[in-house]
């Protein structure tokens, strides 16, 4: 399954007014199938394409899941930490961390290589999630949720 996009004109005379359009349309015409890049763009084929899509979908899924998970575990949090006063911060910390990181993360994605940034976002998200899982107090849980939100914004934007 080779994912090559070809643009076809319904009206063959339409492209005559734009000679640079023909040059742009022919960019992939003479690329051998075994070549991995064209003009600095990486070509993704077959199973690699499926893996890239699955990774992006799973990233969006865990971001959405972590955004809403606090509503399901409120009873267990109150029983474990006996602190109803700060319960709202458990649900608020993740979106707060995420919103604070959206603009810097978008600027990083615009200026640097996507793959290491996406992997770093996964690592930060997992560090925050691990801190939440091992939280000895309500404060640690809230900080872990905020850190997971920082990494989650990178997952979502990636």
C-alpha cells in the first residue's frame, strides 16, 4: 500500500495559466519506491504508516481518557486521602497543565523535529502518571496531574 497522492485536473486547460503548478504536481512522479525521502520529506509506506496512525490515535485516546478519569475515581481519592477540600484540584490540574503548555509546545513542534518532541511528551506524560499512581498525599496527586497535563498537551498536538 503506497500512499502517493496524485492531483488530476478535470479541465486540462486550467493548469496552462499556472506553469509552476505543473512543477509541483510532478514532484513525486520520478521517485523510486525504495527512496525514503523527497526534498527532505520522509515517505512512510505500508506497515510503518499503520504504526504512525495507531500511535497518534492512542496518544489522543490516552489524552482524552486522562482528561476525564478524575470524575470516575473521586470516591477512591476521598477515601484514600481524606481531603474533600482539594478534590476539585484533582480534576482541574490536568487541563490547567495542558492549557499552560499549548502555546510553547506548538512553538516547539513548529521549529523542531516532531519525533523527539512527541517521544518527550510521552515521557513527561508517563512521569506525571507515575507520580499520580504513587502519590502519598493529595498534593503529590495534584502535582502529578499537572505534570501529566504538560505532557498530554504534547501528545494531543503531536
